[in-house]
C-alpha cells in the first residue's frame, strides 16, 4: 500500500460515520412510473371485481405516485437527485405525445427527470411522426415498446405477438430509432425470449438497449434464464436494470433467491452495465 493509499484509507471512525448517514447518499432511479388514475386511466381497471389476473396485480399501486412521493419514500436513507420515468401505457387512452407532455410538466417538480415513451414501431410511418413529435420535448430519452410474450403463460404477455423481433415492419421502426443518436430502447420481454433478443439487438449495434427487470426471471427456472442472460450480455450495446425480481411468482422471493439472481446478472453484464431499479 502506498503512502497515498494509507492516507485515503477509511479509518474505523469515518467508516462508522459513512455507513450510518445514508441520507447523504445521492441516487438516481433509472426506472419509475409516476401516475394517478386520472392520467393513467387503465389503472382503474385493476380495481374492478372482474379484472384479469395480469391487470389485478396493479391494484395495490392504483393510486397517485408523484415525484414528491418518490422523494419522501426514500428518505431518510437516500437523497433522490434524478430519475427516469418509463413509459406507462398512457397511450392506450390518450397518446404517446400526451404522455411526454405529462412528463415534461412534472420533470422539475422535485428532481431532474428524463423519460421514455411509446411509439408504434411496428408501423414505421406512424412511428416516424411520433418520434418527430417526441423529440420536441427536452426530457425525452427513448422508447419502450413492450415485447413480453409467452404463449404458454398468457398472464405474462404485454403484447399481442411473439414475432415482433423478426417482423420486417418492426425492424424498420427500430432502424428509425437507431438513427436518432442518443436515444435508447427499453427492452422488456419474458425470460424465454432472452436468447432470441441477443440476435435482435445485434442488428442495431449503434442503439443502446436497456433490459428491464433483468428479463423477468421465474422461480425454479434459473438455468433457462441464465443461459439467455449470458447470451444477451455478449452484446456490448445492452445494459440491464435489476428490479422487480419475483413479481410474477405467487410468493415473495427469499433474500437468498434475490442474491443469486443479482450476482448472476452483475457477473454477466459487469458493474458498468448494471443498474438497480
């Protein structure tokens, strides 16, 4: 150890202070949804008695969540200094541009915020117009077009087809996104799609992909998930957000289960391409 290392090494006293005062730790949350039932009206459906199982799981969060709520939820341990709002289906009842306007209106109400929106990438002509409109908003950072599809598990599906990653029109729409330097694609899919996704993202080497929720791993299926994660991690233009682990299982994951998947994800992608969200 050099003299410089010795001088900068934490003493027992300042180590204790560092770990005790978490309120000084500044964090950026790279995946959050701000909403209320008036802006994201589909949330009302989760409260209905006849709501489908996939929709009903949103019932506990079908209430307002604002940047101020977000800040308060992290205190006193952490100080939120930034966040990325991720597309949350406002386009179902309104439009992608209205979702961008909603985000732009709240992006300085508590902390700095960027946001990603929806665009109909499977319809390239429409997608181009939407992208042109979205680029007018200073906080716009990218697109999420959810690709989650598992024919044997309909409750996991967030889209109507498992063929988008090979669809000519969708690939054309992705090319439009790749041409817009600095934008990202939020890659959300099921774990059975991870290996195929590695071939998909390789077609767009100049576009940054961010895998949502570590590929939604399912309990008891580590080997399938891990094989897909390793394949996707070989693509240098893919980063990963770790969060929501076990959200599709009936009971919460144990700390041991969570640790296993967190470590495997970081081992695959490395710390420079991994985020907690």
